[in-house]
């Protein structure tokens, strides 16, 4: 999945995001670096 802020690529398991959640169009992922 891509971070919605820095556009970095992260594996779902590394980001602790369920696969089905990551596939949702309305889900915006923010990585640990951007969320702090």
C-alpha cells in the first residue's frame, strides 16, 4: 500500500494493515514516519 502523504510503498503486513482494508478505495494509509 502507498502512504497517502509521502507516497512511499509499504507491505500490508509490515504496515499492520489488513489486506481487505488496504484494498478499499476509501482507505487512506499514513505510514509511521508521516503519522508522527
